[in-house]
C-alpha cells in the first residue's frame, strides 16, 4: 500500500518512490561462478539444475521383509518358499530364482524377478532356510516397493534458477549426485558505521559512549542473504575521515552501507561526502522511523579502474537502521542478484488500533495465526530508541500516513529478511 503523494511533507518522498529510484539505478549482476555444494548454503542459484539420475536409482524395499514374485504365492493359502539370497542396502542383488524368496532389508535393491515385498511381521520362519508366506489374497502385488524414479526422474529440474539455497535444497542436489552448483557471484558489501560515541562490545564504556549494535545487525543481514559483509573500522565524525573511509570502500566493494551522519547537523558528514565523491539521488523519505536516508553513487579511482559504486546511507539510530535494512537494503541486495524481493510482502489483520500522521509508519509486530487468519500484534514499544522490540517481532506492519486503523483492519506487512 503506497502513501498518498499529495499529502507528503515538503521535500520528502514516499518509501516506495525512494526504493524505485534506488533500484532503477542498479543493474542486476547474475554472472555465475562455480561453488562446491558444501559451501553453497544461502547462495543464489544462477542456472536451473537438472537431475542426471533417477532417485531412487533402482526399485528398493520400503521395509524389512521378504522379496517375492507375487505369482509364486498360492491364491488362497500360505506358501512355503526357500530363501535363496539375503540383500542389504548397498549390495547389488542376484536375479531371484523361480519359486524362492529373498530376505531383504529397508533400502535394499529389489532383485530382478521379484515384484512384491512382504513385511517380516507377516512371515513365519520354518526350518532349513524356509519361510511361510501369506497367500495372494492377503498380499497386494507391488506392495512395499519404492519404484525407480519415484522421487526424481532423470532430466527433471530439481532446483530452479534464482533459488536461494536452503539446507533442503542442498539435500535434494546431493541426492542426484551434484557436487558443484552454478551460483550468482556474492556481492561484497562494505559496512561503515560513523560516530565518535561508538564502542565495540567487550570494551568498557566511557561517559557518552554506546555499543555499536548497527555493525553486527548490518553484517548479519548481509551474510544471511548470502553476501560478504566487509566491516570497516568505526569512522570518526569528521569529513576527512568519512571521505577516506568511502574511498577505501569504493575501491573494492560492490555496495557501501553507512550508518549515521546523514542528517544536517554539524557532525553529519556522510551526505556531503557522497556529494563530494559523486552524486546524491535520494535524501529524506516520509518514513517513520528513519526519515534521513541518503542514496547515491560515488566514483572509485582504484588501480583496477574507475567504477561507480552505490552508497546507501542510513540513520544512526539502531531501530531506524533496522527498518532501513528491511525497506531498502534487503530489496537492493535481492535486486542486484536477480531475486524477487516482493516474496516477503503480504497482508494480514492488525491486532489493535493505530493512528498515523504525516509519514508512513513501520510498526514492529509479531505475526501469528489465529482463528484461521494471519494477525499482526504490535510489539510493546514502538519507540525508535527501543531495539529490543525489534527482537520481539518477526515483521513490519506498513501503515500509510493520515489514517486511522482499527482492530481487524487488513494491512500490508513486510516479513523480516
């Protein structure tokens, strides 16, 4: 649901407009590179993968029992048969001799000549390697056999291009013998947190200092989406330090994300630094929390050659940073590797009441199923200074400006990336 453009505060654009402008300036890069299956978790598949074998590769037994030709069973009475072989998983069977059965175990290959497996609990052991099997009337021909290719047929597409590989995808790929997959090249994303007040966890806090939560939140999201987070040391609140950090990042990174320094205070240097090194295309968005957002491109003069590097500047407030990662950064990362970033969006019912003002609001909510519908319950605190409320939720409810929302109203939401 988009904001009403006519009611925007002066100089501000909607979050949707801002994201559209950002994505329009970015060209997806889906060049493939080979990746060992063991290292492919969270990578994006660049080409569809087809099976080169059936799964299972041959018919096998679904349980421990006895493999038999159904025609060798008597129609109405129990049938004594000799056990001609014993077959375990991983062993190739011999053809089944006529008028005999094979002792077989779960997962073992069905011997040629057998078409049925009778579970061991239905069989009586006799002397001299013989068993008493039930009659044809008690046994369904073909029972307890997993057919060749029952799961996957050779030539079948098992995972499609654009898929972000999860553990279950790796399992399917391994099941068809794939050891290496073509994946989209990982983006190298530079993370620059600005602020003299920031201290890394594990160090004592001096007066006026706070721990740098933004660095770990940003790096975690980038890595979780399958890319490389390159964390650069905390940047001092000076223009020269900001320019130096941007130059360093632009030399190697595909994308730069900064926190802090995007407002108009005397100690806010990211915006002017971007303008000195390139151009700013987005600034100030009608969003709550997180109004000051800077996006543009800077020129790299690295030895490898000049290039234009996108820069996303987020506020310093950790809650605003988190919202910015969900609204802007996650879609940017998805777009750059050809993924559909709309998959995280949906509609649900709002649990409670809310009144929005001039900016589109993103409430931290806990999405859950109740009474056959999906509901969004706002977290206890919506203060932009309460990061712990983010950890209580799993989605952001998107509430357009100048509207009253009542219990049960259907609203749009964005699941956490």
